[in-house]
C-alpha cells in the first residue's frame, strides 16, 4: 500500500471513530463495518479515478487482489470492473492496516493513527 492510500485510509479510520461507526463495543467488527458492509468507492469512473489519484496501476491492483484470494481462499474470483477491484483492494488494505495497528481499543487505534499521519 502506498503512502497516499495509507493516509486516506487513516483519515477514513479517524472519521469513522468520530462518527462512532467503530467503537470499543464493536471491536471484532471494525474491519467489517468499514470495508465490507458497504462499498468504499461507488461507480466505475470513480474507481478508475481513485486508482489514478493514488498512482496505482489497474494491473497491480488486480494482481494484489488475485494474490490475496489465492492465499486466503485457494482460488481467484474475477472482478470484471474497476469498482469491484478497488473495493476488494481497499478491503485488503484495511485488513493490513488493522493488522499493523494491532489495536484492542479505540484509544489504541487513535494512537496508531496519530503516529502514522
């Protein structure tokens, strides 16, 4: 994950804390609520622009998604459009961020965000 994506997702985490989308009461579901409950990016054009804005090639995004799927599920699903690829990519990056944060509370997550912005 490049720095611009990481900064954007850290801002997204921070906003989600402020909006109380994620709280100490739903720690086990943080990743689900932020990266799986709804699309992060809606629309093919918006997804293409997101890739361009963050200097992520479509091929690199597809490769990252396919490698993740092989590692996690032993098979690769096809993602026929930019919207699906970007949303799966953000899902993966969100998983990486939460793993890196290793936070057991909102306070620890906020500390991680502050240290990485």
